[in-house]
C-alpha cells in the first residue's frame, strides 16, 4: 500500500521545509526533493515511496513555458494551438534537462529499503494542460483539437508519448522499481474517443516501459467506463478511483491484472470509526484477491489529518497479516 500524494501539503513537516516559490524550484533541489519523498515513509510506514516531482516536469524542463501556480495547478504562458507549437516540444534528454530528478532518484535508492515508484503524465492529461493553458473542467479546446485537427492531435500525442517514454526509462535506469502512468483526466472522454484518440499513445508508452520489466500502474479519475481499455493499453495494475467498487472493477479488467485503490480521500477528515469502516469495505470489496495495491481513489488532499493516514496504514497492514 501507498498513497497518491502521500508527500506534500497534508504534512506539517512538508510545510515547514517546502519554502515559497514554485514547486518546480523544490523539484530542482535534489536534497529537498529527497527529504520530501522520505517524509511520508518515516511517518506512515507505507510499502512504497513515490518520487517527489510532477507530471509537468519534463515539459517545463524543455522550456515550453509552463509553471505550477500554488492553489491553481499547471499554467502555460502560450498554450499549444497550432503546428508551429510542435517545435516547442523538442525531445527530452533526461541527463541534461532533468539531472536533478535523476540525482533525487539516486539519493532515494541509496536510502530506501522499499521500492521507489517513478511516474509520468500520460499524453492526454499533459496535452490537456498544454492546450487549455490551465486546469479545465470541460476540456473544450482539447476535444476540439482532437476531433477537428486529428493530424495535429496525433503529432502532439506522439511528442508527449516520447517525453514520457524517455523520462520513465531514465527513472527506471536510475532505480525506480515500478512506474505509474497518470492519465488523471482521461475520465472526461467517452470510451470510443479514448480508444481512438488516446489509447494508442498511452499503449506505446506502456509497451516501451514494459521492456524494462518493471510493473506498470495505469491510473485515471472517473475512468470506470475506461478500465477495460486502460488495462488493454498495457498496464499490469489498473488504478480505480472511488466511484466504483473494486468488486465491480474486477468484472471490467482481465483476471491477470492487479487493481490499485480505492478509498475515497474525501472521507479522511471523518472520525476514525467512519474511516475504519470505509477501509474495511475497500479490503472486503477486493475479496482476498492477491493482486491488490491498497491506495486512495485519488490523491491525499491538503486538509487530511496525518494521524488518520497513520491509522489507515496500520489497519491495512493488520488485515494483511
Ligand atoms: O503523489 C505524490 O506524492 C508524488 C508527487 C506528485 C506531485 N504531483 C507533487 C505535487 C505527483 C505524482 C504529481 C502528479 C500530478 N501533478 C498530477 C497527476 C495526479 C493527480 O492529481 O491526478 C497532476 C494532474 C499534476 C498537476 C498538478 N501539480 C496540480 C493539479 C497541482 C496542484 C496545484 C495546487 O497548488 O493546488 C500540482 C502541484 C503539486 N504537485 C503539489 C504537489 C505536492 C502541491 C503544490 C505545492 O506544494 O507546491
């Protein structure tokens, strides 16, 4: 078990050392990023660490003009709008462009006695930020480009898939023992559109990383209708958000895949008895299936009490024992 966003603003020790400024600056400081990654490991005793970085780190590093604004999310100065903008997405050279990420991984691998999970943003979710220019609820511009300019769309998806592949390969080469592909916003698409416009590029990323031999987790929010396709894209583990029980999710993905999830993070503020009941419901919904990574259905929110997360870890570990 581990928690998406286990490091970060819910932890007082994070707020104490994070400092002001963009998260990009914190990520570019390997000593700080190493410490932030380790904080939840010490506190919670989860079974895996996740690298402290962001899905927009590669596009930021190649100079696309992307920042992460506190309280808002990734914001782009000049959104992706035409074929001219393809040249702003040059290939990533991880050793030269993101040496700080690789140094952080080197530090972590030396310190950790549990696996480190690396990650990348899936082409669709990263494209949504590049095209919309900021977090969106409707993805109008993204869907318009997808349907009205499919050639440009697929060129963009190709470039973003290349960025994800090269970034993940470098993370695995430096010692990440599993990877998660975050297609956080794929749930905004119909299954037909996902299959036609998104699946091929995510499948290419997962196939390339499959060659390294590390397990691949494929996650999105609101993707209950897409789980079968997300498995088909080449995942070993399919992430399930809080909208669908694990028992129901099992009927939608092949039996040889593991599931990850899916405690609703919104419940973490409730009294412990309530959280405990919900944790047990997730474990029981899994029905003893060996292929289960306990996690939240989405990331830890900043207002989640760390004491509650500590108890969740204890409860899950006791259940396993
Ligand atoms: O899970 C982890 O603990 C690992 C670190 C991690 C971060 N971002 C650190 C972060 C990971 C895996 C991500 C992925 C990420 N980033 C996703 C996919 C996961 C998801 O939530 O579905 C997305 C969509 C982003 C883009 C992004 N970065 C958003 C929407 C925000 C929030 C902006 C805000 O301030 O409200 C960020 C910033 C960010 N990335 C923070 C952290 C800990 C918080 C900001 C900070 O401390 O400066």
